């Protein structure tokens, strides 16, 4: 029991925090604990959940990707241009997802084979992708896509928005992918002990590239939802979304240095951030405070992660 509690302490703490926040917000606003508002929270954070799960895999592998938000923007622009060029909705969506995967693959290849610091590299890639989006669109949004595409953003199945269903499906797929399949074990091993993984005969480069392909694909799915929901491809879409994704992953218990992942913790962290945003909106608090809170939670999460890593290292000596 003690071992189980120690293993899931981060998730238990997050669950307690979320319950506390919900109690406070329920007392502050009669509209908070209603099914309509709960659906609003789920719908507003579904695409954030998708990107955060993808980022969880990348951070577990020992790096971060600061270009995820720019990939969202670029994929949205690619789909918009394709739709306006006469592509069918399935073809445009497939092209967008393949493009996101390709951008992720490029990051993985550059990180593995050049040895450039991943912060600098992905920040540079982010700037280039954002620049391409602005050049292609001339800095203006591309709009009007038709109901078939818009359905992907606001359509409902059984009362739930399609984006919420996609987020739930990804979460359920991610658990066995991370914890019960060899690939997930290799991803955490890459973050925990790269040398040992290489000595065991595993092609480290392929694992590095594949995990970034996974993030790129989740960024593309995020782009589909945002573009369809707004009926517009914005060159500045996805701005700072990588910060939210990193915050959720690290806050959820994924080790910032890699080697340990927590899908359940990421889900809880996304919901906590979403509940905070929703609660502040209900109380008419400025969005500036929401950004500050996100940054503050990231700082606290990093400090907790570092303390846990140092304690683990001390115990192993």
C-alpha cells in the first residue's frame, strides 16, 4: 500500500487539488457545477489534452519540443490551402496529419543526428514554421471551409463533441502504448538511460524520430480541431500551446529530465488548468492572470520534478 501510494502520489495530490478548486469555484459561482459548464470545460480543453499527451511522450524520452505550437499553425494553414485548392475534406485532413508527422520527424532527425541542444533547435524550427505560415497567408486568416470540415470541430456524437471523443480515445490508447508495449518502454528508457538502450541493440535514432512523429501527429489533430472550430486557419494559431502542454506533462508527474511518464497525471493537470481558466472566466478575471498562473504552475512543477529526481539519485548512490 505504501509503495502504491508513493508511486501515484503526484496523481493523488493533483486529484485532491482539483477537488479543492472545484469546491471553491462551486461556492463562488452557481454556474460552475452544471453539466453545461462541465461540457464547456471538456470541449475547451480537448485539443489541449491531445497535444499534452503527445508532449508527455517526448518529455519522457528526455527532450522537449518548443515547435509544437508552430506545427499546429502550419498544419492548419496546409489544410486550409488544400481545401481552397479543391481537396476533399478527408484528403486535406490526411495531408495535414502527414505534414505534422513529417515536421515531427524532421525535429527528431535534427535532434538525434546534429547533437544541437533541443531547446535551441526546436525554438529555431518554431520560428521558421511560424514564418512560413505568415508568408503563405500574408499574415491573414484563411476562412470558409464548409460544413463537412466544420463538423470536425463542433460536431457532436451522442451528446459529446467529436474533439472530446478523440481526446478520450487518445488517452485510452496512450496507456497501453506507454506502459504495456515495447515502444513505450524504449521511449522512457531513452530518457532514463540512453547509453544502456544503445548497448541493448536498440536503434536509438528510430525511437527518437518516432516519438517526435507521434507529437507531430497529435499537433496536426489539434490543428484540425482548432481550424474546424474557428472555421479559420490563423497563422498565429497555437501560440504558446507548447507551454501549456509542457506544463501539463511536467505538472502531471512526467520527469522533466525523462525516464518517467504519467499519462493519468497529464490528464488531471490539463483538467486542473482548464478548470482554473473556466473559473476565472466565470468570475470575470482578466486572461492575463490565466497566463501568469500557467507560468507559475510550470515553475512549481519543474521544481518538484527536480527535487524528485535528486532524491531518486541520492537513494541510488
